[in-house]
C-alpha cells in the first residue's frame, strides 16, 4: 500500500474527535503496559548487576580462608595459587571492632590491607597510610564523620590472660568509599595491614586472601569462568584451605532474583492482555462508527485485501510507537531512581544502596516480541471482523440509515 493511500484512509478512520481520543488512550495503555514489563526486567537485571559488581569490588573473584583461622602466605601456598595465573592476590587481616566517634558507636569489620594490591585485586580505590582509615559511605553518614577527623577503633583481646582489656586506637579518616551494597558501606573499614598486625600482634599472619581472575574494572561476562578457576585451584590447595566465589554470601538472593524475574514477568502479561482488549475495543468502535465510510470505500473499488493491509500497518505502527514510548518511560524512571528522593530505596531492606534499570538486547527482544505477539492476536481479531462484514451488509446499513 502506497503511503499517500494509507494516510488518506487514516484520515477517514480518525475523522472526528472521539476516534482520535480513543486511539491516544489505547496507545498510552499499550505503551504503559510494555514499559511496566520492561522496567521490571531492567530492575531485576540492574539489581543482579549491581549486587555482583558490589560484591566483586569488595571481595575480588575468589576468597581464600583456612579452617584453622590464621595462616601465612608460604612459598608453597603462593605457588598453588599462581597455578591459575591470577590477575592479583591480596592478603588481608580481617577482624571485628567497634568504631567510636563523639559518643556514637557502631560494630564494624576491620580489614587490614596493603593498598596497592588490594586496589588491584578489587578495583576499589583504597589508600591507607600508617595511622589512617578509610570507611564506608553509610558508616560516615551514620556517625557523621568527615575526611580529616579522628575515629577510634576498639579491639577485643580475646582470651589472653595478660590483656583482657580492649585496645583503643585512633585513626585519621583519609577517605570514604562506596561498595554499592548497604551492609558493606555501613560495616567495612580499611586500615593499613601493618597497623592491624601490630595491634593484634600477628606479624605476617593473615586470615583472608582475595584473588582476582581478571581485571576487576572490566565487567565479568560469565560466572562460569570463576567457577572453573575455583575448581582448578581447589585441586592445588591443602584440605585445610577453603576457596569460595565472591557471590557465595548472597547466592540465595541472586537465585531468588532469577526465579522472581520469570514469575513476575508472566504475571505482568495480564497488563498487556488488558491493553490488547483496549486495542480490540478500538477496532470494534471503528468498525461500528465508520461502517458507512467503509461501505463507500468498498463500493468505489477498495478491496478487502487493501483494507486488511491498512489495518495490519496501523497495528504494527501502534506497536512501534508503543515500544518507543516504553523505552522513553524506562529512561525517565531510571532517571527518577537516581535523582528523586521518594523513589530512593531503604538499603537495609533491599541490600543495595541504590537501584538502577539495566536493559540489554535480550530484555528488549523478549518484551517487544511478546507484545508483538499480542498485537498480532488483535490484528487477527480485526481481520475476522472485516471479513465478517460483506459489502451487502454495508449496503443495507446505508439504506436503513
């Protein structure tokens, strides 16, 4: 069908105020229904991406611990770890303490790190010289601490008979970091490893080592690579050591997101079905309202096939405009998540400090093709309505009017 013929028919169909209003309402409902499903996919994918990214930027790719607690990086252990050719290895001392500031206190997880290799292994920029501390962004908000102020850490002495009293040390806050995960931003603090080893009298002993398989600043394409390296390095380690992937702490949550993404998307198809009913109602309205116009067009030579082509093109254009509008609505909602306070989420409930919509090609293809399938159903409905109206029926309507 030529473009001028199509637009001529469109003018006839949309002639009158009511037809145009109903078309706009139908387009809006269909756009909104697609946008809801698109944003649901985007929120689930965004949650998964932000969670994995935050975990990786605090725990590298693989986490090494010992059943005995503390261990040292012996040449034999280093040789075993180097068998998988890691991007970087960061030995860490990790312990619990209380952070004290102007009468307020908060339980924290203190990590003694070597800034250069820790930043290389995690991609999280941490610079801590002797006597300095880097704290999480949520902890800084909770205690109202700013860079340059002093923060006290209280360390327990365990069961040592000669030193049962806790040790209190002052550190100058040199930086504030954000992991993207609320609990880690609220609990993690970083000090120089030499300082923590001296306080705990550990020497060169550590209780945690972080391994990065690849550059942490690059997105991880697949978790299978980490799983394979985990199985490989496990074969080189002594039975006293445990190696686990960075997502193990939240594996149940990641799996739940996958399941909920499918189930919620299926449920939300009901919204699309309602929008399709609106399209069908628009078809019925046009058929009844413009019955005499269609009769005249058929009488002057417009074939049923040409009329059917007009309906198919119209429905396809309706779908295309709805998809484009849904994309714009998803961008608007994503902007709102980042900038509007009433859309901010409580991190203590939703784990992450913030949410974002992350849409890949697969999400667009699935949502748009599903909506196109529903549009095709309404197109078939319109075809049977047209086919069920012979020209003789239009002639009877014309003379009875």
